[in-house]
């Protein structure tokens, strides 16, 4: 995980990457950090719940941030 710049942030609700996000580091050719992105590890569960609720508009879960 360290080699590829990947990590897991348990989060506390105050950060951009909320609870249960896998975080990716994006670097330039010199190895400098350009940005981070995160994937919600609970996305599939949230997606299924959203489908069961009839796909309420504006409430679809995000896979990435």
C-alpha cells in the first residue's frame, strides 16, 4: 500500500474522506503529490439500499470523492 500510495482512512466525519474510504495518492513524474481521491468501501451496500428505496432523486450514493 505504501509503494502505490494507497491507504484507508477510518475518518471521523470532519474530513473530506468520510468513514470507510480507500484513498489513492496521485503523483506527477517527479513523485510529488498532486491530489488524492477516495473510494467509498460501503458503496455497493449503499447502492442496493438506494435501489430498494426506489432511486430517490438527488440521494444516489457516490462511489468516489
